C-alpha cells in the first residue's frame, strides 16, 4: 500500500451493523468524530484515504424490525425500505454499494467473490479489510422474500389484501419474538380480524433467556389486544379446505386432536441460520456463527486484524438485537481505523473492546412494548413510544445514524 493509495474496506451486509460501520468509518477517515461515539476522540484525528464498498443482496436498507407491521399495513411498508441511492448519508465519493451476493471470502489472499445481481456475473474484489455483517438467513414471514424495493412494496401490499380477505382469520404459528410481534401488529392494525397465535411450549418466548415475568407480560400484551393465544400445542398438520360458501381456508390439526380453521397461516417457526456460507469453515463455530474476540476480529489462527464481524452472525453473548448490531458495527469502524493508524502512520492505536452483554429486549406488541433490562420487566404504551416511537424505530435509526444528512466533507486523495 503506498501512502496515497486508498484503503479498501469491504462490508458485506448493508443493514444495522453494516451501515453503522460504513458511516462511522467514513467519519473517522475524514478526521471527524465518529457519529456512533459518545466520547470525544483522545487522539489527533488523521485523514485516511478510504474506499468503503458495501455489498448487499437487497437494493437498499430494510428496517427488519418493521417487518411485522410492513406485512399488516400498506401505508407503513414503503417507508421502511430505502434504496441505497436514496440514503443521503451514503452519498459520498468514498462510499460505493452494489446489489449482489457475496459468494466467497479468501481470507489468505484478501479477495472476495461477488455475484452482481444486475449482470448476474461473478467478479473478484481485493480488499484490505473485510467486515462480515450479513446477519441471519431468515425465512418468510420474518423477512420479505423480495430483494428489491419495488417487488417488496408489491409483496407486502398483496399480503395485506390476503389478511383482509382471510374470512376465518389469521393463525400465526410460533410464539417466539417474531411470532409475538407479527400477531400483535396484525391484530392492532386489523382489529376486526380474528388473530390466533399457537405455540408448542407453555410460555411464549420460550427459547429466549428471559425471566418468566417478561414472557408473561408478552402474553398479557397479546391478550390485551384480543389475540387468541393457544399454548402447549404443536401443529401436526395443515390442509387446505373449502368452506360452505366455497371459500378456501386452512385447517390446522393440533396435537390434542383439536382443529383450528384459518383464512391465512403465517409460520413463524423456522430456525434462523447465520448467513456465513461464504466464509472459511475454520472461522465458524459449530452453528455457523463467526468466532470473534472482544475487538470483533475473527479468531481463526489467532487475532486477524483484517477480518472483523458484527451483528447477528457473531458468536457472542446477548439477545440478537439491532442496537447490539449497530454498536458492534460502530466499534468495528473504530478498530479498523485504529489499525490503519498504527500500520500506516505508526500511531499508537487505542482499540475499543466489545464487552459481554446480558440479555435485554424491547418487544413491540401492538400499542405496547414489553421491555426487559437491568431495571426488570415492564410493559406499557409509554415504553412503546420510548423504544420504538411511532414507526417501530425507523425514525430513531434514521436520525441516530444521520442517514438523512449528506456528508459535507470532501477530501481529495
Ligand atoms: C420480525 C423481526 C422483528 C424484530 N424486532 C426487533 C426489535 O423489536 N428490536 C430489536 O432490537 N431487534 C429486533 N429484531 C432483530 C434485529 O432485526 C436484528 O438483530 C438485526 O437486524 C441484526 O442486524 P444485522 O445488521 O446483524 O443483520 P440484518 O439486519 O439481518 O442485515 C443483514 C444484511 O445482510 C444482507 N446479506 C445477507 N447475506 C448476504 C450475502 N451473502 N451477500 C450480500 N448480502 C447479504 C441482507 O440482505 C441484509 O441486508 C427483529 C428481527 C425480526 C426478524
């Protein structure tokens, strides 16, 4: 690398972790206080020529937290998918993005293989630093199927029609966080539609490391909305039926032999797997999560300063949340910048460690939020407003990362 050569940072995944990393890095490399940092920098900031290259399968930022409401409201859905080209904060010559699928990372040669979505051609890209921020591979209805905004708007709109035409109501199968939020948003948005949530265990959120009072609060919040909750019942079979008026519906057979009729079924039970198939196996644990140290670096064969990971795909403590992903993304930016300072400019680096975190959650259930943190469990409309605002946190994320502000700094290389 010559002194004038730009450092290329490849970021896979342009959502909470990836965008936070990109924008914090853009600030730092332009000798600015990083937007994600609450403490002033303790060193003299130095300009670093950088090229930030974001690759994502989607054509924009999708606010995943908003999925349950996006599938319930035609008004809401278009607001939570913003094409990368329409995000002013990314409008800087040092930032590039491409809609594509990251196929392979060769961490020895620091080279990536990317399948470009538009041309359907694969190409190789060399990088200096790599950040894995591709999260989990989730199935519908936890995420929309579409990868482009236009198709997504059609997909969510068609789903709202399906809900409105579901004469026998909607059944959500699976009472994890996603199932609870989907049932809550559907009922809150369509109060006259019958919404039933079926869960195989005796408490909701049964696989989350949360106290019982938090799980009970989620149940109560759904009951406050008049969602019918059936616990301790596994769905054994789902078959298509026609009712007396010739309308098609679905009949669910539960483990006690009882039947539930639905106009529409939403299965929120798929196990999410980390979206890490492009990485060498040696950097993954048995579940496919990326093994990292507290500097958020891969720990394959020691401490790799050129490969980092942030967000849902890392093997780390705490419940997978967007705040956690964002915080990790911001720290990876700090640590990449610090490493550049030390290797390129011989400046003593100050790395930021990411500490283990206890389980915390904020769950939107219609008009209320169930919150669990160090202060304990609470559930109310006030918590909803505080943690999610009026749009399931879209504006908070947008404002927090200053996505609406075009960077007013330029620096020639
Ligand atoms: C329905 C639902 C509701 C939720 N509600 C909340 C909530 O209320 N509060 C909360 O804190 N958290 C919530 N979460 C969890 C939160 O959304 C995640 O923790 C967060 O999205 C993690 O961010 P991330 O950046 O790690 O990954 P993601 O947001 O999953 O982003 C990963 C990105 O990588 C891209 N990608 C994946 N594979 C590839 C590849 N091979 N090549 C290129 N691009 C790729 C994807 O397109 C995506 O844009 C919810 C999740 C769901 C599904």
